[in-house]
């Protein structure tokens, strides 16, 4: 007896995506299902970028089908990803050319937020997403140097808007491209927030799946502006394990909660130091603080990163770790965290505003 499409569909319900812990073929995820005799051809679409996971997921589906359908012969499985826009704060419109905005935040400076933002953006791009980076740290822009494009300036084609610069296949904009990097920004809050709004709205972002925003530390004017008037899909909080950093990280978390921005999770940076000479490991800034914070507030713990000399050297040289050593152990850690961030976004409600009809009132 030949295998039927209904049998394949039922068998798929038993196969879980290890990244989401949900059925890998839910809803409209099955884009193609052909059954010919005992042969099955299947195409599955996932909602997050995961180029490195396609083969793993394909093998998982094939193994699950063979276990559930003993009579199956040839199985052809292809996996592809498609990122869509997800819901943002109520009453805030999406940014043209940008599907999702992810804010990388910290309660205080010095916890490695900008380095983490750069590497997470690179990790998302490595998984096949179209990614942009906005350096929102008006007073201390660091992305131009970290991404190796600090000597470039954006062009304007119409005299009104700016073209983003490109680094490692990503679109990038920063106030650092528009000023002398050694010139201090002696601006009051309103001027800084206006500069941020202009960079967001006057940059010609081109069909981005994710715009990663490197936020300034703290909970001041720029953070409030971004939270209240910019369509943020979700935020990631970077902290170190020490109690002082966690105190400020909790304040940042509370700020996002008050303005209705979901917390996608917490990244614990500088979690452990391993001596490059003797291999001794030590928790210099404490241990487990980020996880305890997540347990207290019921939010995901995205992962931890080591205190490593190479991360600092590579960021300073304009080639962050994910670009400099894409197959290294630390790059794998960044990629795992980025994948968890993308999955958290994918599990959010989709943005449906584009499907709403325009209502026009006119005299007849």
C-alpha cells in the first residue's frame, strides 16, 4: 500500500524543531508536499534565519518520517527560512524597508554591549538574514571602528536621505560617520534624540529582516525616544554577572516593560575567564547573575560569553569575532545566542497592519 499525504502530515506532527521546541511543520510551514508511491518530497519553511541548521533539520525530519512510516522509500527534504515583520508597540508604524528592529541594551556602560551587538548582527547575517546595524550611541559611537569602516562617509542620492554604508554584507549607519570621531558630542537630550530619529528615518534601509540597534547605556532620553516612537520588535539586555551591573540591567528591563517592548532575553557577557597560559578558569565578575535575573523576571536566558582577549582585539581591529573566526568556539556561542534571539522574534505575533484596508471618507 502506498503512503498517503495525510500519513506524512500526521507523522510530521511528532517531529520537534530543537530550536523552538515546537512542531517543525506547524501551520503553513509545509510549503510543498508531494507523495508518489513510497517516495516523499517535502519543503518546509521556518520563520528564523538558520542556514547552518538546514542540514540538521532536514536529517531530523527524514529520520522522524522513516521511524513513523516504515514503508517509505526515498525522502527528499529541503528547509528554507523566511523572516516576516512582527508586532511592535501599539500605535507605532513599521519603518520602511525594515521588518524587525532589535534593540541591544544595557543598564550601564562597560559590559560589552556594542561588541555583543556587532557580533550578534554578524551572526544573524551569517545565518542568511538581511541585517542592518544602527549605532544609536550618539555620545560614544563605536560601530564604525568595530566594523572597520570608520574612515567612510555616507552618500546622498537625492539630497534628503542617506545611503547606509556596508560592512561584512550588512547595512550600517552611525553618527560616527558624520562627525570627527575625536570630537565630543556636546549635545543636550533633544538634539541627540533628533539625530537618532533622523538616522533612522532618513537612511535608505533596503529590505532588512533585522535592524540591530546598538543602544547607549542607561535609561535616558535616547532610550525613551527609541522605546516610545520607534517600532521595536524586542530588546536584548547585555549584562555582566556582577551585582552592580545587574542592578542597572534590571532598571533597563523595567523601562522596556513600562513602554510595552518585549524582552527577548538576557546575555551574560564576561561570564568566565580562562587563562591563555595555564588554562585556569575563573569567574572574575561573579557567577550566574544573568540567569538569576532571568529567573526573577521570567524571561529567557540567551547564553553567556567569556571574558576573552581575542574578542577585544578583534573588535578593536575592525573584524569582530564572528567575522574574524567564523568557525571558532566563541563565534559558535554568538551564533547560538543570535539564533535564540531570532527564534524569540519568530514566535511573536506577526504584524498585520499591511493587511488592514485603508478607509477613505468622501462625499458622494
